[in-house]
């Protein structure tokens, strides 16, 4: 998992060596330790190919299957198939050089939108806003846990199993600064981040599941990481995108800035 933020934030830092989790006593790792292990695993992963199942239960139920290619530079390409009320829609997302493109099939035809992520960051810096909500910008839904920890106060760690695989589990709640309005999340996002539980493989510390839930812990969004391949070859041109001819492009950069500021 380059466990990539949806806004293409790249994890930087030195790699740290670590022993296999199985050799450590139960409960030896706290949330901060586990996040650091996940960061090291991410930094060592190189180019990533992943498949993720997404299940959303609010405000309406829908499910998606996402295929992702991503590089350490922050460039990403994801193809998503979504089913809502037995209707299936497809979308393509490309993040390249700080620009997010989304191409979607809809009942009224093909729709292409673009968001200049670099412009969003600059606008927030100029207004003094904390750009802590990176994981909710974009659609590929892979998270950098270090950035997620800016939103969530992870205060519990445990060991468990997930589909017969040993996992480390960290859980926490939305930081009080967001609850008290001192920092802003995109409009409506706080509902999904009231409680979070993250499952990581005990051996390689790569993501296996993320549950985003309401205050009482009921999951509203579940992401299951079905396949993660590290150090894959990515074909040339994968991260290039040009809208199809005669397709109207909608620039949603200003909309994204308002959303990120909670307006």
C-alpha cells in the first residue's frame, strides 16, 4: 500500500529496519509504533498495484471495486466500478503532477472533472487553514496513516485475525480540535471520521482494512484491501490523461477549496 492519500501526498522519511511482528510479545506495539512500521513499509513498497473493495452505508448504500496503480512520486491511476440499486457505473481517476482528473459514466453521459490539488493547498495555506483533511480529497481512498493520524487520535492497539490472517488493529476517534470547530474538515466529512479502526498485516504492516464510523462505532465506510503488490512495473504513459474529444471538462478546484474549508 503506498497507502496513498487520496490527495497524492507522498510519504517521506528514512526506512527503518524491524523484526517480524510474530517475534514480538503480544501488546508490545502501541498505535504510534504501528503507524511508524506502516510508514516504513510504505516507503519501501515502490510502485504499487492494489485492489480494494469499498462498501458505503451512508447516506445511501453502494459498493465499489477499485483497481489502483500508484508510484512513489504521488502519481496514481484508479479504475472504479460502483453498484447502486443494481445500477453499475464506472469511473477513472488519474492524479498526475498535483492535478486530479475524474472521468465518470453517468445516466446523462460522460462527465470529466478536474481539481488542481496544488492550488487547493496554496489557498488553504494563505488563509491559515490546516490542510489535515488530505485523505478525503479525491477518490482512490488509500490512506497514508501518518496523515490520517492528524485527524484521528489513535489511542488503542490490539492483535486479532482478519480472514485467517494475523493483523494489528489500531483504533481512535476524531481529534477534539475538529469536534470543537477549531480545525475544519470538508463539509459532511466529520460524520465518517467520528471513529476509525485500521487493520494492518502483522508481518508486513500493509493495510488490510479501514473502517470509518459514526461516534458510537458503527462503520459507515469499509475499505477491504484484497490485493497489494509491491515494486511492480508500471507501463509508460499510465499517469497521463487527456479528456475524450468533445467532452466538457468541469473545473472543481474552487469547489474543493470550499469543501476543505468546511464552507
